[in-house]
């Protein structure tokens, strides 16, 4: 007798990778569509390479993704990268501290506004070491202040 799948929604039908999961945009011109084919209308055009997106479902070479604002649609897998990126949370009431070490007592290197794009170098479940690519700054941000990484997720 075959064993039941642990959770049919826990892995993608096309890749076998975790669902949901975060990815990022490869290019600066990526079209979000209402369905998994070029036959479907475009609902959004993304122009920021590295923008984090959350993969919610898979269908062949298409991925249903969600952005930080909650917009959901389908995008060709060829436009997506496994490079982990994040944005500083737009929900924060104050700018997020970029610290010199993973501790609230560590000195601040900078204050990051909501929406600032960062590369995730490492995350320990509480803090992420990030690089602010536009400025070459490296430091630590509280994981809960970022969109593009799950709570308690460990990376790197």
C-alpha cells in the first residue's frame, strides 16, 4: 500500500521545491499575468531586478507569485532566481536599523526605509546579515523587519 503524501501543498508540482518559498526577479522587465500562459493578460509589469516574490503554486514553467503588496499572479519561471533578496518592511513605523552585529545593543551603521532592497547573506532565525547593494553597506537587520524571509527561517 502506498504511503499518503505528507502535504500535497508542501512542494511544487513542477519542481518538488517547497511551497511557499521566496525567490527574486532576474530581470528588470517581468510581466505578471492572470494565468499561467502568455495567452493571459498582463496585470503588472515589474522593473526592479532582485525584487523578492513568494512562490505560491507551480504549473509547468509558470509560477504563481505574490509580491510584498499582496498582488498575486503568474510569471514565467525563466524570470525568477533562487537568489534570496528582501525588502525592509513597509509596515514599520520607524526606519529599520542596520547594525554592526546581530544584537539590539550593537551600533547602527544606517537606518533603512521601508521598501529598501537588500541581499540576504545569512539569517539565523532572528537576525539577517544583509548587503544594501546600492550603497555597498553590510550589516544586520532584525528578521521580522524584512519581507522576503520567513519568521525563524535559517539561511546560509
